[in-house]
C-alpha cells in the first residue's frame, strides 16, 4: 500500500473519475479520503455506522449536523458521531475536506 499521498494528485484523480469524494486509504482499521465540493454541489452522504473526523483543508461553508448548521472554514476539525445525519452545504468556493472513519 502507498504511504505518501499528494493532495494535488488526489484532487486530479477525483476530478478525472467524477464524483465528489475519493477514499485513498482503506485498511482493516480506518478509511480516509478527500471531499471536493464545488459551489452549489450537493453533498449526498448518508449517516455512517462509525465515528468520523473531518478537517477543512480549503474553503468555507456550513456543515449541517442533526438539523443544525455550523460554519466551517479552513483549519477546522469536525467530529461526527456514528449514525448522525450530516452534510456540507452553502460553500461559495471549492470546499476541500479530509476525512477519516474508524472501521
């Protein structure tokens, strides 16, 4: 398995293959990836069965967690407990987010 990943390369692969997220690490213990949401693009993710941590690499917008909006911007970490409804929205520029899920 690869051990080092370059953000620009991951974003290029993401754009090249379509969609708005890409897992690039998947082991028995964790899953990690990148989300790239363009302005007005829908985040269609569903609640996960495990806890998840997000880190906003670039951009700003909102994350809705259980019906409540929270502003997010570059440098923010976000914890979302398992089975919690959540989604990113209302970003006026590209929003790039790193995520890690337990397995």
